[in-house]
C-alpha cells in the first residue's frame, strides 16, 4: 500500500508513518515543520520505502503527483496546542482551513480517489456539558472572540469541508475525532499536559496545574490510535462517518499530577496557576471531555493495549534513558 501523510513529521503523523513502514507499506510525508520536527522521523528517515518532503502544502508542486500515487492519505497537517493556537489565530485558519480545502480541491481535480483519513478533533464539541460525548451531540462553540474559539471553529470547518467533498466529489473520507492523544515524541512545548508534567517531575520541579485541577480529560496512547485509524480505514462502512477515537476512561488533572509523581517515584509540589497567568489571556476551560466510543467499537475489532499508567510509565522510562 502507498501512504501519503500530511504533517508527517508531527507527533501523531510520525507514528502513522512508522506503523505503515513496519507493515511493509511505502510512505511519503509532507510537513512544513511549523509544529513538526525532523527528530520525530530520525529512527526511520533512511528506510528504503520512506520519503520526506519539507514544504508548504499550499505551494508544494508535487501534491497532485503524490495524491495520484497514494492509496491512502492521512491529513494530519494542522496547528495544535493551546500555546500555539493562542499565539497566531491567522496561522490556525490558514493551516486548519485553507490548507484543508486546498488538499481536497487538488484531489477533486485529479483522476485519483484515495481514501482520506481526516484528523478531526474533540474540540469541536466545545462547551457541551454531557458526561460522555457522542458523535450525534450538538457542537457548542464559544463566540469567536474567545481565545480558543478559532481552533474549534477551524476543526469544525475542516469536517464540513471533508464531508462536502465526500458528498459532491465522491472523495472517500473517514473523520476520526481525536481525544487527547499522548505518547512518545509528544512535546509539552505547546501546552500538552502529560509531557509537561513528566518533564517537570523528572527535573524535580513543581508540577504546574492550570486552573483548579478539577477538570477531567481522557487520554489515549498514540500507538493505540494508529491501530484504530488503520482498522477504520479497512471497513467501508466507516466512509463518510465521524467517529470518536480515544479512551473512555477519564481522570482529573489533579489526579493526573499524582499519577505522574507515582510513575516517576517523586514527590513534587503541585502549584495551581490561574488560566490568565498561564495563557496570558482571559480564558475559561472545558470542565470535562470524555468520548463515547460505542460507535468505534461497533465498527472495528479494537481493544486498547495501553492504559494511562502504562503510557506514563513508558514515557518516564524513556525520559530516564
């Protein structure tokens, strides 16, 4: 199989590349390195079936050629992370909306119809207060003036673009809505909480919890997520579907800090930092975000391999090494 990955030097994209190389597939990635990193592909960059292009997807001259070559396209090129999102909303719109539409336009104007896996986001659910979020739930987004509204709107727009091209241009697409993917190669630089906690703990620094720490999140290991993507891609019933992908076990952020301490063998102080101080803007957080994965499990024979504690322990062991 021939695999094209946009954002292939990113955290998730690099794991998708590695997964398919291990299966014997040919893999081509394109990344502008806005949040991706060449270190993420270091262990397989010289693989004979791997090719990497560093370019802007909007002007990449080989996009049409790559699309006509590929059997499957993973569109994971996007701006991610709270700090990155808050620092440049124009970049969010450009990368998450304009680039997305450009990709589907090029596919629509080509003779090829590769299967497209579009990385949707649980951020689309916004302020929905349900304890478990279902694909049919309303998307409750804050007004555009809210600091994170641009990101949520951009991901909803991406879903709408993908589904419009599926309906009008017959481009097969599957839309996994991701819930807090974690694992090796993820950086805390853009605000991701798990790698940030681990780095702080391993350096004997206080763990900084933003807000009061009572907010809950569910976390899914990236190595589980990429298996789920592949299984979804193999089931024709998934085409044209939005599907929650994640782990339905949630945890309070205060308890996450305690779990990191347990796995590191440390006893670090926990400091609660007001959102305004952490992000530099007036900010309100989502109280909980937990997926209902009933639909995913009805479509594919999937079972999580990694628990949250196992993932954190693995990350801690890698950090020590």
